[in-house]
C-alpha cells in the first residue's frame, strides 16, 4: 500500500533551515503544495520560498502513525471513572455494552477529539481507528467517527476499521451491518477471535474475507485467543490471505498466541505470515501476552505499533504518544544500543506506511510534508526520554 515519491516543482511555500536528518546530516527542506519539494545539504543553493523557518538544528522525522486506536471507546472527556477490570474479553465486552446503554453523550463529548488533540501533540499525524459495530452501537458510532474524520481532515489522517467487537455469529445483525459500514465509508473490515468468541474457526472468517473481496477492502482482525486455538486462527488467516491474493492488506492485531508458541511452532507460523504478506500490530502489552516482536521482524514479518485502548472501559491508561510506545518496546525487549533503539522508529513510520498507506513513512521529495522536529542531539533521545516534538507539520502546515 506504500508509494514511491518523486521530485516536486520548485515554487516553494516554505523552507525549513538548519534541520538535521536522523543520520546526522544538516539539511534544508523545501515544501510546496503540502509536499516535500527538496532536501538539500546545508549551504547548497536552493530556490527562494514565501516563508522560512529556522529549526536550530532540530532532528526532523516523518510524522508518526498510530496503527491501532479506538476513538469510539475513549472516556478522556468524562470525569474519572474507576476501572472495573472484568476477568475476560467476553466480560469486558458485556461491561462496555452495559455502560453504553446508559450513556447518552456523543463520542466527541466523551473525548474522541480530545484524544486526537493529544495524539497530534505527541506527533501522530495519521492513525487507524477501530469502530465498534454491534447490536448496541449499530452504525451510530461509525457515523460519528466519519463526521470527526471530516472535521480533522488536513490535521490527522484517519483510517477506519468496521470492528465487530461483539463477534459475528454471536451477534446476528453484525454481518449485514459490516457490509453497510463499508458502504458508508469504513476503509477496512475487522474481526474478533473466531474460536474464542464465535466458537467457529471458519464461518466468521468467511464473512470477513468475503466482505473484503466484494468491496476491495483490507482486513484488520483482533486476535486475543492464546495457545493452539490462537495459532490455528493465525495460520488460517495467513492461508486465506495467500489464497485470495490479499497479501499486503491484512493485519492481525495483538496475536497473543505467538507469545505461547514454542520455537518450532513460532518459526512455522512466522514463515506463513511472511509468505502470505500478513502484518502484525502490537501495543506492546504488559504481562505474558506480548508476541516476540523482534523475532517476528527478523523473520521478515511486518510489525507496527499502536496505542490500542486509551482510558476507556478496557484500560485506564492514557499513553498516546508513539515515542512513548517505542519506549515500551525498548524496555520490554531490553534494547540498549543507539542503533537498536533508533530502529524502533521504523515501527511507527516506515513500516505502517508500507502496510496501511498512512503517513509519509519517510522524508523524501514528493512525500507529504508531515514532519516532526525534536530538540535533541540524536534519535534515541526521542525514545528513551519520550520527547514531545517542538514542531508538528501536517501537509506543510504547522499544527504544533
């Protein structure tokens, strides 16, 4: 889903002077029509621009992509709500539905746009959000998120997954609602634990892959199931992706079962994922459910990061920055060297761009001018010190 960029015309709107790239080079960045028009070594002749901005040797990176968020779930806009830690995925789903039946505020009032403001302040210029489609929300939350996406156009790019949070077989209206959601403007079709929630490996995936093929959309499936059940789901998704030719458009979110796999099973499943072109999304969770993401990367599987739940019925935490998320990976996997730490930035820039098409992915002529500047000496500082950007630009327009 990624694209190659080419050189742009030289009628410049803005010059960013005294910028530093991640490799330490000092450059001037020219912007025209919302895209990067040139990147030249400092001191090289460049065309004039309408405006100029001195970045004082700040490190410049492409805008971050949050690969997994739930704008429709957050409660950041409401008073603090004590978290009720339900004991299972099914119990959490039912607790959330009970809350929603009694809550009449809009998603904006609950904090969806407050969450977007926080994400943008932390350098997220594009994101993928899942939106619940079930017998309580039906298509109402999707309609609200579509309106929010329009209001935020030009500030944050928002990709929407129609997500059957209550399952497909176990919530009969959902299959038809998912189809209508795609007609309304959802970009991808989601799924949830075929065995663990719907009790059937194949029938829910028949619906998900059928919708994706009919509508020409991608897929992003939540898999919380562990053990052999979860591994069988991952293998079935990889097999269907390969058979349908949907490689490069399918993501498995969480994939907790990979944390349970022995070395032989892991190698076999990772090989299937790589061959099929199925990506893995992780929020780098605590406990024992985090997949071995570095081993997946070494096996050639595309891995990218996301926030998942932000202060909602599932999780009281409010970590929304992708630099913070990469710091969790640094801590989780014991990374120490500058090269290893800096390499995590790929999981919130280059890799999600390749998988989802979101964000510029890189700094290059022709790429969208979604840029972040950080007052640091080197990229690892951004991660380990969880730095906020001093400049956030979207399409060449300053947001922060």
